[in-house]
């Protein structure tokens, strides 16, 4: 029989770097599969810029949080 323990629910903080990087890879994968992007130089440039933007958002979110 499980015990019921009353404790406050703790929320997890959003990992913005992981979330935005995952979205970036999914979108780039869709663009490659549908052949919307065929130039690998453009693809690598978009990848680097997208990861840089995700890193910047993660840094800003951490600074706002205070840790």
C-alpha cells in the first residue's frame, strides 16, 4: 500500500540550450529531408548560428535566474 506524503510540488527549470538545440535539429532535419536546403554550406551556417543563438538565450536565462 503506497504512502501518501504531503510535500510541495517542485518545478523543474527549463533547460533552454537543450530545448532550442533540439528544435533546431528537428527543423534542419525536416528541411534536409524535404530538400528545402540543398547547399551544405548554408546548412552548416544556419546550424552554427542557431546553436549560437540557443547559447545566448541560455546565458541570458541563467543571468535572469540569478545562478
